[in-house]
C-alpha cells in the first residue's frame, strides 16, 4: 500500500479546501478511494496535512514526504516538536491507521 500511496502523493498537493477548487479536491479523493477505501483514507490524511501546512505558510510541502492527520481521539495529548530539520511527535496516540507507513 505504501507504494500506491507514494504514487498518489507524488502527483503533488491537491487544491486546498475553501479556495474555489473544492470539487476538484473531492473528485481526486474519490478517484483515489475507488477499489481501496483504506488507501483513499490514508491519501486524504496526507492531503489534509498538506493543506494545514499550506495554511501555516510552509513553502516546500512536497519535500516533506508522506504526511498524515488523524483526529480519532480528542483525549490524547500528542504534539509535534521541531528537532533541527525534523519533526518529532511527542505523546500518545492510541489509534492511527497510518502509523505503519
């Protein structure tokens, strides 16, 4: 699955939500989900993370590799900390469908 997810991610960021091309974003997510809903869900998490980083002003999103955003447990306390050029997750996340990737 990682190779198929990477191939989708290598296409580049999808249009960000709320900027007039939401339909194109949704269509791309639907296409990615055809035949493998799990793959589509991981791709959605990747593109959501890209959109959040874009909104935060991150310039070189494509160079960050595979990303993911999951909001499955509001009681978990997980934060991201910069460690030089890397980002380290600190805390616990009892459920994360993309953790193996």
